[in-house]
């Protein structure tokens, strides 16, 4: 017997499984207070998923509000849609706009690596589609435990196959991302997915249900039992190191249905048949109905019996909670319904009228002729609990910061320096990642201009003018662990710089904030520091935060991950023909180092690889004014075609930048290290530095440009035809040996 609203009012003492659904007792009591009675089982299901950490941001809302202080101006134009929408939309010039966003699918990807990662890609793609945009590219920042750990061997191949399989089937190029290995992610991999889409200004669509009598149409895949409470319940759970403690059903993706859904939706947009649209992601129908109704000017009436099902044994609660993929919900004016359904039929996309917009402010849902939900949709979608979680700077961080890597033993011979360059190049975090990236189609659609292993991905937007965009995602969690404020700002600076080295002007950011349990005061302190850091940094750079994602409860056996605030930066380039690549291209080119090097060894790859995982001290200090001036130099140099290559110095410092610049096209280099300690010169990770190469003919105007913007430029040497990396007077490394060491780790680990 289905609990009805009337029956619920008459039976206040019936016990309900609120705890099993992830609700706290105070939250359950709040629901009763809102309704003036106990909830029906369907209402309880809706509140439980919508009030989950994943959907409601209940522990992070008070901090995320600070992003609103940044305003809606970018260096290139207005922010057309920002935080609170399904994705941010940025004016990039003319009548073009770009929408982009990054989300997490961490816990589902641990439980079921392939489907968890695949549906993470599918979900973020639908967020972009729902803004009225055509999705044109994806990126995937990934984090795993140690490369040789048993659980890594289980999750990494499945996650990579899921990302590649879904994106490749959709025909979306994967143009960038990161792969990082660290013990802290053992048992809790991070799978972040970014999608970018393009639209004209007039194509922008938002999620709301307006117009009494307008029809509510559910279209796409039928609803099944997969993913019932999936992402929302999983996002509030922790796991044991040796296997999932709980295995809620993870969503199952069908990329071919999603491809049909994309083309169908774009045609519906083109014929102006959609008044409001919402993708069905986490929380499924519970989310789509409540959010559309809450954001509109009326109520909504839905008949669950009309929802197409793959599994006809599903109870109404399960239909409401199912996170089955490839589904969208639209609000359509009555006179447009027939044409809407006709287009869906053309694309072989199932479409059903499941309800309509009503007067008033109630969301009414029926099942078998009985009212099973009668709520104010705002209380479900937008007025959930808000927690002021306690936060406190942990005592242990003082000892951690005192253990500086600047005091660690350094190389005492040139042979030892050479061995350390080789060791870093062959370490899991700096080694060749092509075993992963070769599984992704980077060039489908024909508009990929730069992709892995470049510093930033670049896509052409307008074939006539060459207008394009660049994207980069970055985060050094080791820096964030040492100091979450500086670590978040360094992630922002690195992503900003990785866009600038391509020749694009950085204009806006999105973020995916991956942290441990919000119930741990030290974690909430890390989170708060990271948010404040990004607000301060974005204000200094003039780049608004367009939206993003928070992922909490990333922990295994009670141990939290190191804070991992991944930052994605969007840049705009007027003509992609002006782009700059990262590898040496011409023998005889001069090699310059831009920016000053300081004694910044703490938290570096050198400390990790050479000194057995050492992590202590303070991370480097970012300099936002310097980053802006450096970006101006690079953008101007790109437009004037002054540079042959440009490569950001980050993980591994100058050492790794030289290795990667040589191996990109097999050209060597002969150089002298800057004055001072060779360990600092090679391995420090001082931010704000770029390695560039350029012909003699453009050296004078480039150096004048650097001087004009106050950027130091030191000539180190020149590109050679010899297959070797020569540090004059110290050591020479054969490029074949370097390549062998660089390419071996991932391929060997995945071969077992």
C-alpha cells in the first residue's frame, strides 16, 4: 500500500527509515516541521537525496557564497550565467559564448570504475547541453593511489576506459587533464570531469518551469533501477581500504543514447520549442521536478505512472530516486508539444508528457491515482539544511611546516644531479601518460588545436575568424596539504599560466573542490582556506568563478585525502593560428627562462622522489601581479609570432620542463644553469616561470616586451639537433635513455 499524503497526516507515529537514507535525525525532524506532518515515503525519498551533501551543498554553502563577491565581469566581456545555474556561460566576443563546468564522480568510480567514470562524463555533458550549448570537448583530472598498489591496478584501467569509452562514443575530443598518484588517494580515487560547450548569445537556456498549463516532458532513456540514490548517497559515505563498505547501484551509461539526446535537444532548441530545461543527474526525477518548479513562477503536477520504465517492479520511491542516465526534462508550451514529440521520434528518443505547470507553489506527484508528494518545491531543491560546520587550524600543521625540504641533502656531484633528473623523469607523476591519453580521441570533430601533452588544450570555435578557447586544469595537493590557502592559489596560478603559455588570454575559472569529511574541523578549515584563497586570487587576476563542484567525504579507513582543490581556467585566443606549443621546434633557437627562481624545494617532486616521499615545509608564494604581467607577455608574443615554444615550469621544475621540451619532438638542448645552487636551479618549483625558445630574429622584440612588462628573461642556451640534454660543464643525458625512463612506469605497471 503506497503511503498517501492523507494517510501520512493521519499516522504521525509510523517509523520511517530516514537514517538508512542518509538523513540525520535533526534533518528528519525539520522535514516534519516543514510539512506539518510526517513525510510520505516518496517525500522522504525526495528530501533524502536532495538534502544529501552532493545535491544540497549543506556544509559548503556558507563558504561558497564568497564567490558571489567577484562580480560578473571577465577580461573579455560579461558572465552570461554563473553560480547557481547548471554551468557558467562566458561571453568570448562577437555573438559567441562558451559554457564550461567541472564536476566530480569520485565515489561511484571507486565502486564501479568503468560506469562511475563513464557516467561522470555523461552527466557533465548534459549540464552543458542544458544551457543551450553544443558540447565540444572534455577534460579529466584524475587522482589515484600509488601506481603499484593493488587497488590502483583495479580502478585505473576501468576509470580510464570509462572516460575514453563514453567520450569517444559521443565524438567529443578529450583535450587535457591530469593524472596524479599519491598514497592519500588509495581507496578513494578522484574522478573529476570537465566539459565545454559553445553557443550563440541568443541560444542561452536556463532551468525553470514557467507558464501555467505548459507541459512537462521527460525524454531520453527509460528509467531503471540503476543508480537509485547513487551519487547522492555515495557522496556521503566513506570506504574501507580493501573494498567498498557500501555498494549502492552505480548508474549505467549508454553513450549512443546520449549522442542521440544531444542532437535531438539541439534541434529542439533550434526550433525554439523549449521553455525550460533540466538534466536528470544526481537525484534524478526528484531533482528535475523540484528544481524546475522551485525556479519557476508556479507549481507542478506530475503523474509517475506515465514515466517510461525499464524495470516495471520499481516502487514510486525508487522511480523518484533513480539516477538512470541519458534523461532530460523540459517545459514545453502546449502548442509545441506535437512538434517536440515528432522531433524526438525522428531521433529515436523516447519522450513522454509526465505533467504540467500549475498555479500556486506546490509540487504534486501522483501514483496510481493517489497523491504521494505534496510539497513546496523550494524546500526540497533550494531550502535544505545549511550547516556552519566547526573548523579549526590543526595543531599538527606547525610541525609539518617546520620540516622544510630546503634542509634536505642535495646532490654533491654532477653525476648525482644527472641521476636525479632521470629519477624525476621516470617517476609516476612526471612520466609519460600516453598509455592513458592514447585511449582518448583528442582530435575528433576537427577543431582540436592543442591537446595532451600540451600545457593547455585548445579548440577552434569559429572556422572563419579562427577564434578559439584554451582550457587547463591543475592542482598540486601536496602544496595544499602544507598550506591550503597557498595551495589553492598555486593551483589557480598554474592553470592560469598553462592557458597563457598557449597564447590565450585567461578569462574565467571553474573549480572542483575535493576534500575529506566536513565533520572533521581540520578539513573544514582546509576547505574554508581554499575558498578564501580562490576568492582573493580571482579578484587579483580579474577572473570570476563561474561555478563548480564540492566533493566531501573523500576518506578511507577514517583517513582524509590531502586537500585537492582542482581549478580549471578558460582562456580566449583571437586566432588559433597564433597558438604556441610546448616543445622545442627548431635547432638553433635560443632558450630563455622567464621569471626568477627561489629556493622553493618544499612540497616538490624532488623532495618526494629523491627523499622517499618527504612532505613538509611551506609551499612557494604566488605573485598574482607577476602572473598577470607574464600572461600579457605571452599573449602579446603569440600574436606577434615571436616564440617557437613556451612551457610552464611546475612539477619537477626546470629539470622536467627541459626533459618534456626535448622529448616532444626529439630535439636536444645545450644550456648552462643559472648561477647558484644547481639543485635549486633544476628542481625548485617557484611559480611564475616559463621556458621559451625563439629564433634570433625575434629575440630583440621579445626581450623588449619582457622589459616593458617587468619580466626577467635569462638566456640559458640553445636548441640543438643532437639527441641529448646537455647541461654544459656538468652532465649530458641521451634523449633515448631519457625517453626509455620516461615512458616505462605506466606501461610496465599496467602490463601486469
